[in-house]
C-alpha cells in the first residue's frame, strides 16, 4: 500500500505520493506585467526572467510552485523600477512572490486554480493556461489579472499619473527533462 502525505496551504491541497515521482525544474522562465496609467492612458509594462520553480508530473497531469524575486522586475526606467520595488512592493520586507498551481492537464489548455502570495498576502486566483509536454520537457504559459488592493499594495501614482487597480500578468516557463535533465 502506498503512503500519502497531505499538506494544506490556505485553500490549496497538495497530495504528495509516489505517483508524483517525476520532478521538472524550471530552466527558463519569464514574468511580464502590464498596467494602464490614467489620465494619459499610457501602458506601463515590465518583466523579469528570474522565475524558478518545479513541476511534479503524474501521467499527463502536473502541479507546481514557482518563485520570483521581486527586485528583478524591470520596466525600462530606473526611477520607476525603484518606486515600484521599494515604495509599492516593499521588497525589503516582501522579497518574493510565489505562485502555486493546482493539478492541471498537460495535454489541454484551460483554467486552473492557483494560489498567489504577494506582499505577504495569499489569495486563490483563477489562471488561464496553455501547456505542452515533449520528450525534452514541459512548456507552460499562463495569464491572469489581479487587483493590487487585494494584496495590500497601494495604487502607484507619480507626477499626476495613477496606475489602474488591475494588473495583467503572464508567467511562462520551460523545464528540462525529469529531475532537471
């Protein structure tokens, strides 16, 4: 008889057992965000290529957890980056964001429930995803939106331009073979 350990994290249940034997480490990842600015209707975007994490794989299903050091987000403007990371994201207190994906089908695209921890606040989040499983690894692309206020983050404002309350995010990653090969 196989032993199972069940771990509860807020509203997410991760079941760890010998059926989740193959682990795939992220060897390439990127986070992109976009936000609208008002009143000028500018688009503010930024990204980081420092996503790390791991997927557990069982047959054609996966689940995983990913981390992003928030100080690696870049918008292309040093002053904006400093305000974003120091004043709003407060990276000295909350240095990283984590995204946990519940079990999802690697041969389909669709939606998966996840848990996002940002600014020391964990909230369930609905995520749209596309995935591909090949002999060389797994590729997953996700999209979701969040409300800054849901995570206790003040709405950024500078020189009369205020960022919209909703931020759109894309997280994409590729893994190597099983166990990082």
